[in-house]
């Protein structure tokens, strides 16, 4: 539908979408930081991590505040990580991409919520090596809440397809992980990663799941080589946080899995 609007309306719609995305990215970054530090992210106002001063509206404008304040706390001068504006910019772009791909629809709303949860899970896993069960449960609730209203409203059929996707994404990886644990005598894949694949698989067909797994593995290798980040796990000190790669793979798969898989399978048709 959006493609039939005038260029001015399309631009305005994407601007509002990006603004919502930047605000959601700021919320995701704050929520992730509080989860890692053990704070309650549903209560209490935003504050500086060093001096504890409550931040005002001037300090909390997504993207803009960081640049206006030159990346520092206005009250104590503590450096504010560049990850904050980067996260907000990425989420703004991600939201705009989903609207361009899926138009203004319930499907888009479902994926916008999923994107915020994925971003939060990726940040938490990167910092702590843990993917909280609460975020995974929220993804499942997001899937369930929209299931009765999508694809013609066939609730039972949508439910079956989603559960099939989740099991296809997680069960083979679980079995492979258990086998590798026996061979290597150490944990080969975190349980949170497998649960994240299950939650993500709910949103895809089996073809989308296949694309997601392959892409996530490729991105995982790239991230591991680029960041050299480890989870700090004492039992497996060289393990890297796989969650960010899975989250990125899920988002790209939302945009491109089905059309790319269609192109691939069409290559084998006469």
C-alpha cells in the first residue's frame, strides 16, 4: 500500500517510522544495560551510570542528544558509549526496512516488536554471555498474539506452522550440540542460543529456517573474527556470544529469506 502513496507521504511515513525506531533502540539499549546490571528496567527513571543523576528530556533525545552533548554526561562528564547512538540508528533503519518490506500492517507491527526484543537480547548476550529467558518468552508471546490474525486468520494452521518452524530450527541444533559436547568434553553451544533459534523459528517456514541457520552461522564466524569477543565462560573461555549473529540473521531473514529461497529453488525447475 505504501508504494502507492506520493513521494512526500512515503518520506513522511518513513521519517516517523525511523523516529519510532530510534526511540525503540534507545529503550532496547537501556533495557539491556539494566538487565546486565541487575536493575529493574520497568521502574525508575533513566540516570547516569556513574553519578546517578536523573537524566532530563534534553539528555534523552535519540541520536541527537549524544552528538549535542559530545558523547558525555552533562552532569559529571563521564563518557557515554558510542554504542548508544549506533544502536538507535540501527534500530531506526531496521524499522524503516520492515515498513518498506511489509507495508503498514499487523505483520509489520509483529516484526517491529520482534526487532526490539532481538536487539535487546543481542546486547545482553554480547555484554554478559547470557540470553534471558524473559526476552525469549516475550518473543513467543509476540508470535502468539498475532497468530490468529495473520495469513487469513487460520489460527490452528498458523500455530502448527510456527511450532514446526521452531522445532526445525532448534531440535537438530540441540542434538548436534549434545553430540559435540560429548566429543569435545565441553559445552559447544549455549542453551540460550538454541532457545533463541526456537523462538525465532516460530516466525518462519522451513525454508526460512534453513536460510536463517546458514546465515546466522556465517555471521557468527564474521562477528567472532571481527570482535574477538568471548562470553567469559570459565568452562569454555574461548566461547563467543552467538546471540548477536542470530539476531542479525533473523532480521535479514525477515526481509529476504523467502524471496531468496524462491530464487534458489526456481533454479532447479525446468
